[in-house]
C-alpha cells in the first residue's frame, strides 16, 4: 500500500506540472520540482539517527549541492536554442553529473 501511495503522489506531481505548464504562469512549473520533499525526508532520517553536528553537515552539503543544479540549468539554458530539446536535456544532465562528481570529490577531500 505504501508503494501505491508513493506512485500516486508522483503521478500527482506530474499532473500538477502538466497543468501548470498550460497556465499563464507556466514558469511556476520550474518551482514545483524544487519543493524539498526528499530533503525533508533526508533531514528527518539523519536528524533522528545521528547527531545534530551530522545533521548540520548534511544541511551544509545540501547548500553546496545547489551548484550542480545551477550547472544543469545554465547548460540547458545555453543549449536549448542551439540543439534539439532531447539532446540539450541529455547534455545538461551530463553537466550535472560532472558537477556533482566534482562536488562530492572536493567534499570528501575537505571533510
């Protein structure tokens, strides 16, 4: 039953994105995926199972994790008028993966 609820929730978010993309304020569809659903879950789990210092480290890493998402958006913004949408999305995803790899590598070395 838990899996059905999660699937329904995911489908609901997709429907919300589809509806928002058709409205006058279509750009709000870019905000919906950034609702901190997974961050709330991660922070709760870490906060309940580890120390406050570990939770604060998780929060700090989350702040730095915004950089790969920015790299994704910047790459997509530049490529979307130059290439097909699918290629632009794929390359922006590769850029995210590269930025995330750099972030994790630097984080591990510094902490």
